[in-house]
C-alpha cells in the first residue's frame, strides 16, 4: 500500500485532480446546489470538448519538448476554409478533408521550419499565429459565409445523442480521440519516442530515434486537433467567424501545465491535459453560477496555474523522499 501511495504522489496529474474535486465542492456550495444540475452539466459538456481537444494536441507536443502558439488561429482557419468551400459547392466531407489537410500542412511547416533552421518553436508558431489568422480573414472575404439550413450534417458532430439532451456527439468524438492519443503515447514505440525526444534530445538522437520526424508528426497532430475542435465549435454555434479561438493557445498551454506537463518536455500525460482543460471550464462556469465577477476569471486561471505547478513539484518531492520497505 505504501509503495502504491508513493507512486501516486509522483503522478504529474495528481495535484490537478485534487484541485478539480475541491473546486467542484466549492462551487456547489457557493451556488446553493445549482452547480451540479442537469442543465449546468449540459452547458459544461457542450463547451469542454472544444477546449479539451486543443489541450490534448498541445499536451502531446509539449511532452515532445515543443510549443505551438498557432492553435488558436488554426482553430478559426479550418472551419472558415470548410465553410467557404461548402458555400462554393464542394461536398461537405470533401470540404472537411480539405480543411484538415490545410491544418496538417500548417503543422508540418511549423515542425519543419523549427527543425530545419533550428528556430525555437515558440518563435515559429508565433509567426504562424499571425499568418493563419490573416489567412482566415482573407479566405472569408471579410464576410462570414452563410451556410443554408441542412447544407451540412451538424448533428454528426454536435447533435445530442441521448434522450435527455445532455451529451452531444462532440463529447463522443472528444473521448474517442483522447483515448486514441493516450494509447498512442502509452502503448506504442512512437509514444516512447515522443517522451525520449522531449526528455533528452541528444540521448534520443544517439539511440537512433528520428527526432525530427517525431516532432513534425506531433506538430501535425496538434494542428489537426485544433482545426477539428474549431469546426465543432462553429457547427455548434452555426456561425463561422474569423475571430473564434483568440486566446485558445494560452488556455491550451495552461491546461497542459495545470495537468502536470513539464515545460521542459518528457513529462506529462493526456489525462492530465484533460483534467487541466476541465478545470478551466469548471472555473469559468462556476464563477458565473456563483455570481462572482467574471473579471476575476483570468486572475483565477493564472493563480491556479502557479498553484498547480507548485503543488505538483511538492508532491513529487514527497513521493521520491518517501521510504518504502522492501521484501527480504
């Protein structure tokens, strides 16, 4: 039992899990029992998959030792491209594939430029952030495209799948993708390569790991997930605007850090990123339900980020320092 407790303390997502439970209890009390209700859970689940999918991609990339600040712009570019193509007469699924292909190209460029010219990914993706946002406005022609009712099968991505109207299809898409990425990271050689590349790059290269291709693959996955999440939000709102996703990149990085992902790379988990994204949505919703001034939201997220990092570091130190009796 003591050995299991020692291992649990060293889990990077432990502090964020404790914080999540405490905040749920706090907001339930502050809101006089309104926070944990069917209607409120429906609202949280409607928004969570969009933020969490971006967080999954960013978490994977950060474990690989890189950053992507362009995900917020890609979040807007993909659905805008898809919508313009649909209005132009393209079949819906072909337009979706074209939008996702554009996301993959952006991810490839982010990874290739960073590796080929040895530029920090922070700088490369910062430039791509502005380029992709500008492309979104250019593609739209300055006016949001108008898709006729029934022109796209939105229900496949955002329709309610249960009789009570609580769970949207987006939750199922998000859950399936998150499980797939988790298994990719935990059960495959590629996952081991990702952790090795982010943990200590020279050693990974010495072992013969194709670190450049691993990073490019992670960049591409990150961009594709951001674009897919943006499409789900646009379909849910039935509105295609070039301004959506602004600030999404910082929320995704924050979710990953809160979930225990190391800024230095090599350490983290997909479940941690999901917990971090859930915490952000819980705080946003809980402050509204508790009638707390919304201007404190960013302050709360910033404080939570610092507290989660400190808490994770303290718990890991305690776990490593704990002595476990060995069998003789």
